[in-house]
C-alpha cells in the first residue's frame, strides 16, 4: 500500500450513466448495480480523465493509502477485455451491441447504423390515400446510436468527419418529416437546453469539434425562448474549437414549420 491520488465515487450522486466508463482508458471503472464503481485500485492511475465526463460531479480525486498503480496489470486487463469483445463481435453489423469496455450500460454501446431510405411518396399514394400501403416499419434516417449528447464520447467513430446535426429533443416530435427533411445523411446528437447542463454541453461540444472535426454543423431548435440555449452553446463551442466549420441554425415552430434559418458567421 502507498499513499497516492486515486478516484473517489460518490454513489449518492452517481446516476449510472456510464460516461466515466468510456472516459477511463485503463478500464478501472464499471457499472455495478446501476452505479459507477472502481473495480480495482491497481487499474486507477489517479489522473482523473473521468472527472470531466461526469455530469453529476460524482467523481473526485482523493489522496489515501491504496494499492500502487500497476501499468502491466492494466495492459493485461484491457487485453482480456479486447479479446473477449473481439470474439463476441464477429458479425457485429447484425449482432446486438456489446457493452462498453469496463461494463457500462449496454444501451449506451456505440453503434454505426445503416439509414433506411423511405419509400417514394408516389409509390405510397399511387392507389389513393385510402388504399395506400402503410409505411414499412423500421424505415429510418438514423445513422448512429446513442444519440443523447450526454452519452456520446468525443472519440465515437461515427462522429469523425461527419455532417453533424445537433437537435433540441422536442424538434422531432414537432416535425412530421424530420428524418427526410433534416436527418438524412447526418449524425445526430440530441439534448434539452431547458433541463440539461448547458455549460457541460458546451465543453462536450468543444471536445467533439476538436476530436471529430465535422464537415458541417446544423443546429435545430424550437421557437420557444428556452430552446435557444442549444444554439448558443453550439455556436460558442464552434467559435473556439472549429471556427472554419460551417454552421447553420434552424428554428422550428411548434407545429413543425421552419420559421428561420441562419448561417452563422465566424
């Protein structure tokens, strides 16, 4: 045992989102019983890369007696996990997603999806509205999972060099043709500027813009005043991290019509 810096997790604050799991490069954290837990002291280097990813501020660094950090043990630990994941991911395109390294929530596992084109409008209406076949189930323009901004790490492969759509989470409910009008060909990140942590969003978007270098940024917000925050943090993050990346802000009315579109200058 040595006296050193090591992470401390406040279980009362932790909501089990799993962001710290993907942020920990040593695999020292996993989700157990819906809470983040340090699986072994020897895997934690005490540098705290996981701190900035925790939206609940549930992780801190403390100095106490602990087992020494063991880099070789970390390498063996990660190699075992990588081998297990590689063996299980044959045919990953059709198989269920694997949990993130470290044991995070399976629902937050990263997936690159194949968007499905919608059936042509003419084919759906050729026989008349009453006799037109229903839209086929599962047709979607979605190209990634997860979509919640809190859950997507900046290094997610699907973000790299993408056309990025940052969307207030009410927009898809108001826009009936959201998938064809806005989502097609884009990678989606969703958040609520009213209920979520906007300063955290701004820092997260700076990291995403720096890491992924998107080709373009599109922001979708509702006309209600409280929705403007998502555009503000996206524009502010882009100004710092990607000033040359084109960005457009669309404002949608509560009945689905687009009422404004702005190209934001550098």
